[in-house]
C-alpha cells in the first residue's frame, strides 16, 4: 500500500520581485530571425548581451520575456545599425518565450464532420509575473501508483478534487481554468514569437518539460486546497500488467475523479493498448506482451535526447519539428484509447483542447513524466538532457497555489527531486521484453523486395511524395554499408520520414516495419521488424488550412543488428496505415546518422 503522506515540506513557490514588461505588438521582430534548420549553439561570445528588463516594469502588462532580441539590437544602436548581426541570426539565442496573455486568442477545434468551433481557454490576466524559484521542503514526496493507493489517500485526493472543482470559474486555480492551460498551449491560443506561427508544445523537445511543470503547479494547487503541502498525485502505471487497466479510483460515477466522456468499451478490466489504432481482439497475454514490447522499444532503443525528448523547436519557428518516442507512443495512443468515440471531437482525452477536463489525464501524464526519470537512469552515456540554452531557457506561464502568475523555464524542470517529488518504486517488467525477429535468419531487403514484387506489391524507389492510402513498401539506400565499432558507439543509425503532412483535425496512425515478410499478416511490437509508429491526436490551430507538417525519426541500429542485415546496401521499409487511410502523405524517407 502506498504511504498516505510524507513529512510536509515548506511552501512550494517562493515569490520573487515582480517582473512586468510592456505591451509589444503581435508583429514581432523575431520574424527576421527565422532559421531554415535547427542549430546547435556554438558560442555566445559573438555579442555581449546584457539587456535588462529593469526599466520595463509595467503593472498593466502581462507580457513576459518578450524583449530578448529586440533589446539586444537596440542596445547595439538600432536595428539598422546591426546589419552584420541580422545577417547572422544564428549567433543569437532563440528560446521559446512564455506567451503574452494580452495577445491570447480563442483556441480552435475542428473536425471534418462537425466543422469548426472556437473555445475560450485563455487564462485570467495578471498585472504581475513572478519568476519560479525551486521550492523548499524537508522530505521528498512520492507520487504513488494509482492501483495501490489506500483509502486514507483516496479520501484526501477526492477531497482535493472536490475543492478544486468548487472554485469559481474565473479563479485561475479552478479545475476548468487548469484544464484550459493545456487547451491554450496546444490549440493555437498563443503565437511563437511570430503571429504566423502558433505555439504548440507537442511534437518537439518542449513536450516533456511543459507537461512536467504543468503537473507540478496543478499538484501544488491540490495540496494547498487540503492544507497538505506534501500531497502528491498518483500515476497511472500503464507500463506494468497490474496497472494497465484504467485505475479503479477513476471509474466511480459518484467520484470527482470520474469523467463520463471516456470510451465505454475500455473500462476495467480492459487492458490499455499502448499501440492503439483500431480495436484488436488480443488475448490478455498477447496484449501484455505487445505493451511491454512497445515500452522496451520506446525506452531502451531510443538512446539520445533527440530520439527520446523530441526535436529542437525555437522562437519564431513553425511548430511540429518532430516528437520523441514516448510522446508518439504510448502517450498519444493512450489519449486516443481513452477518448470517447461517441463525442463529436473525441472528447475528453481524445482531443488536445479537452484532455485536461478528464482527471485521468493527470495520472496519465504523471506516468509519462516518470518515463523521463527512468530513461535517464538506464545504461548508456547518451541518455542525458539537452544542454542547448534554447531549450533550457524556453519558458511557460502557470498559476500557482496562491493564484500568482509564475514564469517557469525548462531548466527548472530537469530534476523532479529539485521540485520536491519523485515516484513510488514499482516493478519495471518491460526491461526484459526485447523484441525478437519474426522469422529466424537473415531477412535482406533485396530478398524481401523480390518477394514483394512477386506478390504484386509495388516497391517504391525515389518516388515522393507518397500518400498512405494502402500498404506501401519503399527501398531505402544506406549511406554507410558498414561501420567501425567506434562509429557504432558514437552514432545512431536512424530512419527519417520527412514532411509528414496531414490535416491537424484528423486521427491518423501508421506503423513502420523494416525488412518485413512479403505478406500482409500483422507484425506487432514484439517483432524486431517493427520499427515504430506515427500517431496524431485531433487538434487544430487558428490558421485555417495550415497542415501539420512534421517528421518521424526511428532508431534502427539495434534492429538491423537483430535482423543480421548491418552489411546490406538497402533496407525495405513497409508503411501500414492503421487509421486515416489516404489522409497523410510523406515527402521523403532516408537514413541518417546522429551523434549527441
């Protein structure tokens, strides 16, 4: 049984001096610094940037941290006097800034069948913004596995939720206002330093730190409402067999933890499907095996920060450079598995705008957050966070337990123990569930391609873009036919699917296989040939007609070794649409080698 409480720490947010900045027009000068590709900071010594916001305090503005680049230029004389600097924008920092609440717009929700609606999910405005300071505490609090909490803990948790739901709707700590935090950051209410580019915290390296901080402030509010600063939320332990069903504490219709907008076919004892796309009639044993294999592949084989956390996303850039492994699956698949298929927009968990309205959302994301901790604890020298200051200095706005508007940065979220919490230690069975080859022996691309063409399956060679309206096979050349031992240690061979384009408001999923058999018999996550999948939760943004344009990067070094094809010239990539056939296109597929 999980312990009910720990020794209480002191207050979690230490107010700092107020930092207010003046209103800036939505047309930002950040637009002149758009970069054509992500970059790694080589040096910050090109310019000495000592701009201060000390003279920019304005109690009638909620605009935080919006002056970085403009003030640097003005400090050099003027925008026009900084010609050389403008010609080399890569010398300047480009962290994503916390949004200007004065410029927040209604979020957009859309579907092909029901059309578009606008949702008011902007937070209340505040004249003051304080910067986050690490909390003081006497003892780490532990978030328990939801399936093992005791009655005393459950009483405390339900009381906290009752009080949060009873707060006035305009109170930034209320349940709906907290749910709206996710809506605003995920459905186009804010821009990313450029009015033509809307801020999106998914599909990039912002996914993990944003959600960690979001959960932290949400948890602090709950604890404050019941007078227990050491209260810790539970996590949905879907990565272990016992925790795979929706936890029982969330299915009582009389509980404040209940949400009626969930898939009625997925109630306990139904096991969650971590590779969910369409209903499959798997036995309990096969479902567990599939789930554990998904976890092994997403956690163990994704060894670098880019593969696990997601691709770089900087100020002024358009959204969606590419999600990390856990965000793609099981995070997205769990959202879709829980969402109510009867609802117009697959509410609540099945759409970004409404996901936070289901209390189960927070237990789900606690386990996602737990994965970040576990990933960094696994063997491997590359399992470390980014050191890029554009990541570390990206910031977000949240309301704390005292209704203060707080600016927190990614660097504040790197260590849960610094935030005063950790997770209950539970068994991690997926560490022993490495996928194995579907068919013993070497499965070369040449042989598979020949077999595929014999069976009248077209093998594509350099014909892009392709629309996934059916099973597609693509022969992809490998730039390096062999690698030295040192190269294998220093670099990861990855398969990159570029310019994946689809309408944001559709549910899409496709699976990716390497050198799979020539028939269409389903291959599962427990097979080495299964490289990964792409999945999208329906969401939308304010710019009509703008498609989601993203990428998928899958590690294949271990997979090629398992299939005994490391020396082959080519690999055969099979793409199988599972949801949204014909609604997604792919611009190119290639192999790269990454070092981090």
